[in-house]
């Protein structure tokens, strides 16, 4: 898929790019006893979004799919939380964190919509 517009709707690609962008962002954070645990939490939550989406995409049932999409939703929400905390404790990163926070919010809305539509089909 070379078209950026198509990539926006390819959630596997979109969540992978999101995780890669988060990893690049964390490289800008100054290592310290305070920042290190937050970096770990952010990377775990942010990369988990895409990993769980891949699992949801291979779900064995509709119930399994909804459960795994729910995990995607929770991880996106946790990622947003850690981005907020890191940005507020490292003010020089606030501008860099904003697009990542926005993307996490958009993914959260997408996962909510998918879950809602899937549950309506049950």
C-alpha cells in the first residue's frame, strides 16, 4: 500500500506506525529514575495496541474478537495517560507528545466504534 490515504484505514499498519513513532519519541526522553519507569510503561502500552489488534484480527469467535478489541481500547487509553504524564513532567516534550496523544485518541475512538458495531450484530 503506497497510498497514505489507504494506510489510514489499514489498522494493522496504522498501529505499527504508531508503535514505531512512540519508540522514537521515547528516545528523546532524558533517562532518569523518574522517567525510566514511565518510558517502560509507555512502550509496553503503546506497542501492545498493535499486537492486540493483530490478535483480534485472528480471533476465533465474535466474542473473542470483542474481548481482544477491548484490550486494544484499554491499551490505547493507557498510552494516552502515559503520554500526558510524560509531557507534563518533561515540558520540552509537550509539543512532540501531542500528535501521539491525538493518534491514541483516534485509535481509541475507532476501537470503540468497532466494538459497538460488533456488539450490535450479536
